[in-house]
């Protein structure tokens, strides 16, 4: 089963129409508790986080991704697009030419 943790209603509605259950949260502690609870549930195989929700608990998301074999944790942009796209492109170019941080 897939589970969505979103920071906005539009993404939640779109995923609900696709048959994916989820919740809308805006506070750091709420998002962190929801992720922890979802990780404990054996039937959840994929946790989908919107980028803004993931940004609220960035360090914890990275830790969960490294330490937990299951569930898979993925981040998706909201309907306005990715807020990380520019950084990803700069990072990719920098790594390609041997520079780690281009900012």
C-alpha cells in the first residue's frame, strides 16, 4: 500500500483520485509523527511525501532513507513544480566537472 503525507489539499485530492490514501499536515511534529507511524505499519510499502512536507523533517527523512529497508520513502513536487529542480541541476553540473558545491 502507498501512503501520502502532503502539505496541500491539491496533491492530496489528486492522489486520492488515484486510489492512494493520505493526510494533509503543516506542522513539523505532525509530519514527523505521521512518518514514524507509517514506517511501523507493515502494509505500507511506499511513503510519498510532498517536497515541502519533507523539508520540514529533512534530517529525519535522510536518516529514515538510510536506515529503513522498508518502506520506500519518495518525495514528489506539488502542483507548482519542484522547488529543488534548480539546485539539482546545479549539483549535477558541478559534480560532472569535479566541483562539489556550485552555490
